[in-house]
């Protein structure tokens, strides 16, 4: 069983919901990324998304754009990122998911990318600019490698939801709002109706992401979903600190707070 | 396959946009079958933009070069000074038909931004234009024009602060406002249906040129030369000639400071297949797919990708793609100004530059049509700086 599914099944048995956290590979550097993965796991992250920095991240707001730019300036390359995953795998059990734009995979070579990801210990891949219409070239190759392609559903998906979640595995990434990634004060979408609609078509866990920036917000949305995804808010915390130890310390503190937001689950 | 030109094209966008693209495609297909819509579109092309534009025999240029006959398709004589308005009128009428009240657009040189702001003013729509900060510096006149027309101009400070980044930001804005906003894409780029839609709204250039040359010369031209950034003016003039295999189609990319300098925007020289702005096409990228910075003296050609249909025409061999350097384009800019009294846009000057190279190698009975996609008023500032003349 893929470790993402194992994780969700464990959480379900224990009446818990998943905290999925995001970090950009190589921001501020590769070594810190490995340590940050471990810190977040210790603080309660159930699944960790590793963002592969890209020059033109269409689905991302200013925070993750800036983070990607910093990582690219540091000269991070895909082989370095595979190395980060390998090192994290040695010290951590947490399921790891790549967040990667399609051109990075395409240009690197789809098979080569998947082969290396699988060997390094990646469990799933999220491709924010690959709708169902364009999946054909990659989804079969991924299942052969035992890597889950995490599908994305948006509030505008409506009648497309059925096709998107058909044969879904791992979890469904439910985009909370029309927009790009980034912290928000409030989620405008009618989450109850949106998340229920998705549940009509799949039993796969539904994780809500985009705009979720604090433990308080997690408390507001957690009843509608099986997990929450936090990205930009984490990057914002990390980017406040120059000193790496301080950065990791505060990261850990922040992720623990987020985890607290998820406790006291009503089922 | 739908939305594909061979392996190129497609829809590589966030899921949030997919239904909007599907609706757009349906609406576009219906509109193009709707006589009322087409009548209105043609009405504005004629009465508002001043079409048809002349196909002008550049006698002095022809005689100076001493070879093939050169005709200029005078898109510079359109309202707002470039071919961009053809597409904007089509898309804004479509936006109106869809009940949208707000339009957004990206712009490089500012020509598409000005055209969009013009259309928005005319049809009473809210308008926001995304423009790279570097381009805002280079094209301050157009920025002021857009503001006069009532548009909001939003500077884009990310990446190289040019056209590519303006497209990113416009797409991001569209994702956030997809229910209320219509994205008027300015070139034959982006996800399906944009490359097809923009081509169909620009093919009026080629349709007119075809009947005009038949009327003047009683035959089709031997060459059609047009500049290629994203490639809308070239696609517009090429398209109606694609089946005429004897007509050679030549796209001219921006060679910047020369290919070997690395400072250029010639996608077909050093580019490779990849995905940018929702389309699979030729792009300038590194070995890991990061988009490379591009350069051209002309802000409108300063783009690391190219329309997917051009990529297809290139691979199938139907069209040929060459480049002209900054220097060649500037020479052409000066020559056309001095001997024909026509100041071309720096973008269009790239096409003129190639025609100036090609014409002397051909017999006098050969015919070249150059698409003069825009006029050069917006560029006099840049050119004067290049010449060291203080205005």
C-alpha cells in the first residue's frame, strides 16, 4: 500500500484529519529543506509537499513565487532535489509529495523524472497545470512506478468533478477558492456544499488547500474536509528568519499550532 | 486532436480555468457561425478600425534593392496603429456576448494594451492591463495612452519584467476573477482556444492581402514575410495562404544582439519543445525547463515562446523561420522611413529587414508581401536613444 493511503487509513482509524504542509526545495538551501521536513514531521505534519521551484509558477501567488526565485538563485537543480528526498527518507517516515509544474517533468524527461522520484522515495505528485485532458501522457507511467498522481478539483469544476476524481488515489486536492496560492483572511467559497459535492463522487480523502493560513482558519474549515494543506503561511514564517536554527525552531512551533487547530475532530 | 496542431497546443492550465476555457470555446464556435456576430465584427473592422488596409507597392524600396517587387500590407494604418485591434474587436464582442463586464490583457510593446483599452472604452468595459516594469520604461507613451483610455495599468515586477511575466500575471488575475472577467489574449499563444481564436480574428489580414494581390498582380505572391513574437500578425497573414504551396511563408524572429550572444528572442534558434502559458510549443528554456530570459530591442517580440501553430508550421516545413538582429531591424527602420516615408514599428522592421535581405537575391518578376504590422511612433524614443540623439 502506498504510504499516503496508509497514512489516511491510520488517521481515519484514529479519528484524525491530515495536516499537509508545503516547503520549497532549496529555500533557503538544500540542507535546511531536509531538516525542515524532519521538523515538520516531528511537529505533526502528516504528509509533506515538496515544491520544485519553477521560473513561471502560474498557480502560485507572491509568497511561493518569491520562495521559488530564492531557491533558483541558490542554483538548486532537480538532481539536488532528488537528493533532498533521499536524505529526508533516511530520517523520516512521512509521506512525501512533489508539487511540480509540468514543464519541469516534461523537459527533464517524464520517465527519468518518475524513475528518480520513485527511487528517492516520493509517494505522490501534484501537477498544478495538468488538467485531466492532458494527463494521458503521464498517469499510466506513474501508476507503474507506484507514484500517485494527486488530482485537483476547483470550485469552478462543477460537472468535471466526476471525471477528475474517477480512479483517484491518495487524496483529492480541493482548491478552496478561485485564485492562486497565498494566505487569505477568509475563504469565500461555500465549503459545505463544495466539499459535499466532491464526496458524492469519491471516497478518497479530500484535502483542502489554498489560502489556509492559521490554526484559527483550520478550526473553521476542518469539519468539511479530511485534511488541510498549508503552504504560503509556512514559507512566510520561515522567510522571517536568517538564522537557520531559529528558522527551524519557529517552523516547528508554527506547524504544532496548525496541528492543534486540527484536534478535537467531530465525526 | 481538438486544440492541437500536431503535438503542439493543448491546455496546460490550473483546473480553475478549465470550465472557463470550455465555455469560451463553445461561445467562440457559436459566434463564428452567427451571421449577426460576424456582421457586427466586420462593421467595426471597417468603420472603427478603417479596414481594409491597403496593400501598398513599395516602389522606392523595390527599386533601391533592385530585385523582387515588395508590397507592404499596411496594418500600421489601423486604428491604434497596429494589427492588434483586429483581434481585440473580435474578442471584446465575444466578451460582450458572454455578458462579461471586465476585460484584462497582457501587453509587451503596449500595442495590444492600447488596442484592448480602446475596445474597452468603446464598449464600456472595465479594463486592466498587465505590463512588465521594464516594458513600462521602454514604452511610456503607450502606458500614458492606455491610462487616457481609462484602463488601469498594473506593473509586473516579477521575473524579467517583460511580456512573459505580464502573461503570467494576467493568467493569475484571470484565475482569481474567472467568473466576471474575460481575458483578451493578444497573440496566437496560450491554452486552446486562444491560438485558434486569435488566428481567426487576425486572418482578415491574409484574406485581404490575398484578394488585393490577385487584383493588382493577377497572381499570388512568391513570399510572405512577417515578424514573429507570439506570432499573431504572421499567423493572420499566413493562414489564408497555407494551402497555396507555391507561396513561401517566412516568419522573422528577433535576433537581438545575435544568436551567439545569447541575447535574443528567436525561439526557433536554440529553443526546444516545452510548456509555457498553457501551451506546448517551442520555448527558450534550460535543460530543466526553466524559462530563459530573452532579449530584443522590440518589446513586442521579446517573448520566450511562440504560437503552437507556428511550431507546427515549422516542424511540417510549411513555413520557414529566420531572424533579424536589432541592428538589421534598426537599419530597416531607417531605410523605410527615409525612402518610403513610412516609419515602421520596430517589430515590423524585423520583417522589413529580412525582405531587404531577400529581395536583391530574387528576380524582378518575383513578389514579396511584407506584413507591416504596426507603425513606429511608439518607438522613436528608443531609436533616438540608440542613435544618441536627445529629444
